[in-house]
């Protein structure tokens, strides 16, 4: 009976790492419908939608206090699973895989599996700052703070982010009880036809309908999502002028100062290297120091 019960497939990431793009693709593939970025009728939706909490809470969601978000969460998730029109359901989350007062934000007993999207934190910092409407230095500080949370305004609903490194590690190296596939945002950009098949596999979805697969790829091209946002706006947009802003890898090279790059790399070096992100400022600093030492040594011999 355990395996027959309805459960949740998670689409997880640190904010501004591509989970919305992945969610749009999954919805287009599963439903076969043209992408409507603001539609409430979706296979995969967000886990912090106010209506999910309102269906569970006797009080207006606007009257909730901070801790209600966490204490209501198990009931909210259970209610969502129980009322799902499909055998399983998919939820996008920015929560780190952590516990609050012994309650897991990602309950293993309600979880079927997960996909985690990881993105270069230097690019995340630029997009995160734009989304929050803050300076890049503030976004870098938030990404290094282990107690960081993200509020879904104007409600008292929160994602627990922790630091970028702890967020990534909580879903990957420290994750022992929810089967999770991992994909890099940069790989999705470079070869979507290859890696979106891995996305579907990680979420328990057969990718055998080639016509629908190509339809979903076409529907969720970045240019199309930008156009849809321009036509209708996007209800998940933050304080920036656009949610679907650039959709590229490596844009940080033109947006960050060397000092900012160094701060990010110093805070997240181990996790970055684990997922294949080269350290430029730190490696250049070491190379420069070694170069000066070699020059001094050569000069002393002469």
C-alpha cells in the first residue's frame, strides 16, 4: 500500500536557478497545453501558493504570523496530495531540505522523489539581486547567510533558504531519504534536448512521446517565455522589471567586480568545485602569489 499512495515529486532549487523554467517545461509536456505562465491549472505548481494554505487554514492567510507557515506546512502538503487529480503531483520549492522544530520541510513519507537544479552562484547572485531589488553585494551576503529565509510577499509565508552551499548540500550530499536527480542549469541551456529527458526521468515521467517533447521544448524557449511575460506580466515576478531577464550562463563575468567574485568563491568554493564550477578569482590570486614568489626566488639567485 505504501507504494500505491499519492505522493509528491519535488522540483527544487535555490532561487533564480531555473526551477520555474523546468516547471513550465514539465507542465507543457504533461498537459500538452500551450504555456500560460500564470495559469492555475498546472500539473506542477509552487509549494508556497497562498491558496494551498487557505484551503487548510481556518483563519485568513493574510492574518497568519511567521511561524504559521511552518506549523501548517505538513497539513498543507497532505491536503494537497489528498486532493490532487493525478496519481502523484509535482511541487516546485525553494526550501532547503531541513527541519523546523523537528518537522521536515520536505517530508520523506510524502515524497516520491525530486529533481534538484544547481546553478553557478556567481550568476545566481546577479539574478537574485535583480529579483529582490537589492544591490549585488547584499544578495551575495544573503547567499552566504545560513539563517536566510525568503518571504513570499505580501503574505507571511517563507522559504527557508540557508546559504547557497548549505541549500545545495541539503538536497545532494546530505540527502539520505528522498531519491533526487541533479541537473545543472548550464547543461540545460547547452543541450535542452538531452537534459530535459533527464529532468522527466528524475520526476518519474516517461519521455517516450517525441512529438509532445518537442512541443514542450518549443513552448518553453526562453524567447517565448519572455514574450509571454511581456504580454501578460508574471505573477511570480519580484521587484525587478522582468522575471525572465537574460537566461544565460556566465553573465556574471560582465556584471560582477573581482572583489564580488572573490567573496562568492571564498564562501562557496568547496560546493562550487564539487559541481564543476571553476574558481577564477581565487585561482588567479594563488597564481599571482606563486608568480611573485617565483620572481623573487629567481632574483635572489641572480
